[in-house]
């Protein structure tokens, strides 16, 4: 028979937190003598699938493995990410995850090779356009412009006519048909 007061709660928490799918685990005993646990699962925001490995990044920028039971609906990148580009792509992925419109529309994020200031391109679900996002400066302005553009194009049903949507320029959207 195991007595609850003989259980090392710190060891149990440490064991649980070694699982790469768990963000945080708190194990405790209640006043009535019951064992309790509060476990927070990691939230994936980006899937990386390049030549050498496949994994997720969570909302904090920590690598996490793929699940055998679940595939998260998050943007995917085929880039090898490192350095400041990693911080920027996680920041952009969090913005996409927390915005209902972007979460439904954006299916991929690519870092423009050999670009200064970590330039990004987005792939879309509807219309198959490439969105040239540029760097993360004026991010809120770019997203607002994109939403207005899509609203107008969806009403006209002309979104499929566009090949690229360029948001890099100040106060304008430049498109290619």
C-alpha cells in the first residue's frame, strides 16, 4: 500500500515535464488527501518539414515532436530555421494562430532565401496566391490591408485571378495577375 504523503511530488512533476508534449505540470495533494494534477499541453503554431527533420514549434518557440495521434492545423514551412529568423517566424506564426481569418487562410510560411531582415512569403488556402509579406515591420498594418483586400476580392469572386499579393510597400498592395 502506497501512502500519498510518501510520494515525491517534485519527482513526479519532473517526470511529466520531460514529456515534450507537456508545457507545464503541477502535482499536489489536496487537504482531503487526494492527489491532484494540473497539466498544460504545448500549443503548436508551426510545423517544420525540411530535408533533415520534421517537428512542431510551440507558441513559446520550443521544438516539440509530431504526435502519432493528432496533426495540428498550423502553417508549415520547409525551411531550415535558425537565429533571429527563428524568433521572427515564431512571432509571425503566433499572430496567424491568434487571428481567426489568418488561421483559416494561411497554410504555409517561407523565409525568403538570402534576404535582409528576415523576409517572409505566405501560402494561402483559397486562391493559391503567394503573399509577399516582407519583414515584420508594420505587421498590423499589413494584416489589416490583407483582410480588406480579401474581403473585396471574395465578394467579386476574383481572388483566383491573382498570382501574388505584395504587402511590402507602405500604404498599398501590389498584385500580379
